[in-house]
C-alpha cells in the first residue's frame, strides 16, 4: 500500500504551526491582543521554531538541532496546555512561570540524556511520553472543571485520544531503541507523525472555539447578571421568576418573595466612600447566595435593594430563612475588617396559589412589608 513520506508530514507540521502563528497574530491585531491569546501565540511561535530547527537537521548542526529543537517544542507545548487549561481565566504570571519551569527542567533533562549518549529510541520515547502527559493534563483540566461545558468535554476526549496515540508512538520507539529512525518510510512512523499533525490542528482549533465560547458566555452573563454582585439583574430575575411562578401555580405550591434592603446604606457611602459601599453589597450577595437553595432565585432589584423568589416556601419557612440571612450577615460583618458593620431589613410576602397568583402584587406586598420593617426601626423581618 502507498505510504506517505514522513518527512513531508513533518514539513506540513512545521508549515501548519507557522501559518497558525501568522493567523493568530493577524486575529490578535484586529480584535485586541488579550493576555491569554498572547501567551498562546508565544506557544505556537516556540513550537514552530523548535519544529524548524528539527526539520533542518543537517543544515543546522545535529547537536544544536536535537537539544534546542526539542527544548523549544517542550516549552511551547507546556505554554499551550497552560492556555487551554486556563481558557476562561487569565493565569497569574507566577502560574505561567511554574509551567515553563517544569518544561525547562524537562528540556534540560532531555539535553543531558542526549549528551550522555542515550539512543534515538529512548529520546523519541521521552519526547512522545512528554506530549502524552501534557495531553492528559489538558484533558483533565477541561473535563474535571466545575464549569466544564459540552465543548470542553469533547475537546478533552480528543486530547485523551491524542495522548493514547503518543503512548503507542513512545512504546514503539522504545522497542526499536537505536534502530529507530524518525523519518523512516514505515506505516507506524506515518501514523505517529499524523498524530502529531492532528495534535497541532485540534489544539489550535479547540483553543479558538473555546475562546469564542468564553466570549459568548461572558456576553450572556453581562445581559443577565448584575455587573457588581454577579447575581441576576432585575430584568432577568423577573423573567425567570414569572416562569417559576406559573409552575408553582399549576402545582398549587406556596411561594415567598423577599424584599431586602441594606440599612442606612447612604450613610455608609457618605462615611466610607462608594468603594466600601460596593464591598458591602458584594459581601451581602455572597453570604446570602451561600444560604439559598438551588431552586431559589436571587436578584438585585435596584441600588441596595435585593429580591429573592423562593418556591415551595411557606411563611414559617420564610421567617427561618430570613433569620438565617440576618445571622450570616452579622457574623460576616463582624469577621471582615474591610467593611463596616451593617444590618438589613427584610419584608416577605407568601403566595397561596388559590388566593393570589400575581407576581406584581406579590412583590408589592413584600415591598410594603419591607417599608414597615424600616418604619419599625430597621434590622428586622416583617411578613405581609
């Protein structure tokens, strides 16, 4: 059967990395050079340089080609996997530095083995196993994240397959030992180089697709979440609560709406500044979110006023939940020296589907209860 020239395949790997570098540079220049995109472009530049040095062995001195070429590839793949694992957040410089330090250590170890006379089979084994390990790290980093998406899980599966291909390549090279020839015309070598070519394509395509997914997620969050606290904004809260209310009406289950206001918030802003006021709102949102159930909806109604839609909650359940929120706020404010001590007032209204099935009326009643809590001296719960 006809066999593809492995040298040609490796040349395509070099050219593929080079073209992708140019495309990344053009893309970044036209859309903005974000930090993660810059790191990924550096990764492809390192891999392209390393592949070029290895490709032109003979023109380039052999020792230089083996040591420097493989070293650049190790560094490039490490930085690439770092970017893929941190696809939805920019890694700290210290984190990137540790990734590169590990890769540099691997490159130095490889160089020492070469200088010590390790045969080409052992060197190919180490190179392939290193790529396999990095592929496994990428797969684990994408699959076992709490916010993993379907796209990331599919990409993780691809990296798992690529890792298996590299393990097969490594074992084959190790079995041949000094008889291993990188550019030999054999079926096994053809598949080995094709797997490297696929790794180059899949990793770059996956990075770009996942980057686009991150942008889409952020745009959706910007449209539905409050920019400061990260909870639902008023429009999204109302839309979701209306749907959930309809379900509760059909199931004839009780629903409670909480209207919550941070007491004397204007005084906090005037005394400590708006930055501290924002910290208070964030603190309140985080502490309250930790108490609420998964089915509860929590939103910022406006300014320092918040709203909770709590399905399957009676008036007695609401009182217990309100006291829990107040207790959590007191404990948190006492233990956090960055924010002043503050209290909250809570008004609640519970819907019995047979008697009331109107969201606007329910919110109005909870708001009236909140106003009464303020008139009564604040820092208390009033139920309509």
